[in-house]
C-alpha cells in the first residue's frame, strides 16, 4: 500500500510540475513576444529620431551635399518619399552614392 501511495503522490507531483512548466513556458513566450514588439517600436522610433540629423551627417561627397542643400534637403528625413531621379543635378552615380551613404547610416542604428 505504501508503494501505491508513494506512486500516486509522485504522479500528482509530476502532474503539478508539468502544468506549472507549461504555464511558465506560455508566460515566457508571451513575454518574448511583448519584448520583440517593444524593441521593434523602439527601433522605429530611433530611426525617425536619427533621421532628424543634418544631411552633413551622411558624409557625402561635397558636390552631392551641395546639390541636396541647394535643393532644400537640409535633414535626412527630407530625403524620405521623394523621387531622387527628379532632383536636379542628381545622376545615376550620385544617386548610388547617396543611397549607399543612407544604407550605411541606417545600418549603424
């Protein structure tokens, strides 16, 4: 009888441990998802804040920088949502230089 009681107690103990582990795993998964979402929102916010930096931050060639400044692009975010092909003075080479510098800038964030 004593062995049977011990066995039943062990099963109940194991069952409680398994249920607790499952609850902990679910809580951890939920926490990980919330953390991932928070970091994603933080990353987006930081990119927008960083894009408020002056054009000079991109370390562009002086001729390219001058073209952008003359066209009124004073901040990095001014370059968002524009058609670079329509910017006077920008050709294929300068657009590639600009996009390369923008890629480097945003990859550092």
